[in-house]
C-alpha cells in the first residue's frame, strides 16, 4: 500500500465548501522548505487531484499553506487591514504509508483541522 494526501476546505461561516481557495504544499527537511505544488479547490472545496499522489508519496514532514485571505476577499468578506486570517500554514508529519486527509474548517476569525479519513 502506498500513501497519499488529500484535503477539503469548508467555509463554516457560510456553511458551504470553500471554492477557489489556493493551497501550496511544501516538504520540510530540517531548515529546508521545498515547494512541491499549488492547487485550487473546486466547487466541492476539494482539489481535482490528490495534493500528494501515491507515486510521489514519501514519509516525512509537510506543510499545507491555505491562502485564506485571498479567498475571503474573493467572496466579499468585509476587508480589514490587516486581515485577521490571511495565510494559514499547517505543518504535520506522515509516518506511515496511508491515506492522509488534512481538512480545514475556515471562518474569517478562526479555523480548525484534524486528521481525517
């Protein structure tokens, strides 16, 4: 079995998927942060492809960066300067070859995440 990584972003303030939100994936090795890819969420708040597909999967530390401020601007959330939540980095480890699902529950003033299935 090979591992892979997916995500899902839900806009909890509006009660719907967060469509059009940009996500960057980085691999972390010591002090080195390597950008692997950028994806945008679809109408279901998911990416059209796995964030990290099985053929590229390896154990280690990763970071998903969710561009929440740009998304909130695009949907017309009243602006503030600076915006309370702009860029949300989530750093996590993948220690086994499995499906890792790292969702983000987002509102303009808070967020949460967990290891999903």
